[in-house]
C-alpha cells in the first residue's frame, strides 16, 4: 500500500469499518435479538406458571380455612341439594358457563326426577339425574369449563371424562355426570 495516498487508505479503512458494522448489526444483532426473544418468552411462560402455582396455593389455603369453618357448623342437606326437579337452573348455569368461555356445548339429560334412582346409602329422598355434556373448543377453555364445574352452586358429580382431538384443531370432551336433586 505504499503507492496509495493517505486519503485513499482512509476511505478503505472507513469502508471496512462500515462493512464490519453492517455485518455485526445484520448477523450478530439479529442472532442476539432472537436469543433474547427466546429467553423472554421462556421467562414469560415461567412467570405464568409461577402465578398459577401461587393462585393454586392461595386457593388451597382458603379451602383449608373454609373446611375449618364448615367443621364448626352443621350443614342441612336441604341447603346443599337443589329442589329444581326439572334441573332448568342447573342446565342454564352450564350453558352460560360454556357460552362465556366460547366453548361449543351440548347437553343431554337422561331422565327426570320421576324415574331417577335414589342415591344409595342416603335415608332422605335424594335422587340422581344423569346427564352427558359434550364440549368442543380450545384445550384451555375446555379444561377451564371442567375445573369451573367443581365450584358450582349446586351439587354435581362427574363419573367419566373422555377427551380427544376434534377436526378443528381443538379438543372434544365428553363428561358423564349426575345432578343431585331433593324434591
């Protein structure tokens, strides 16, 4: 480079620095950005899991307190079981829940209180009315529906649950359950 002037050498040096900067920002910066995004996504997922665990722990602690309170009180069966012999309120509650979650809902009730069997081992007139619920929708919404049915204002018992994929990319779940009715 003896034959080149200093001006030309400076231009070559500036061009080399600009090329190095372009390579750095084009390749390395993109790689670092993708790596940071993956770490941020992983951190967000872990934070969501942590929040769910904290909520479950809080729910568990509140449940323990509720159990202590309930142990000191005498509950009357009339307060626990519905007297809605046509189970209209219960069906409406399940339909409203499914609608609020955006889940396709289909319910079939197997009989009425007139032909419903009595609950075995109970001396009062407590009957079971079997029903089947079919749900279709995103997995998380279907699971949310199932979990919410554990905390309804009427007594219901799920005897069987089956899940599988549906043709729309979601899941289809079938719950075989029973309402408990005291006419």
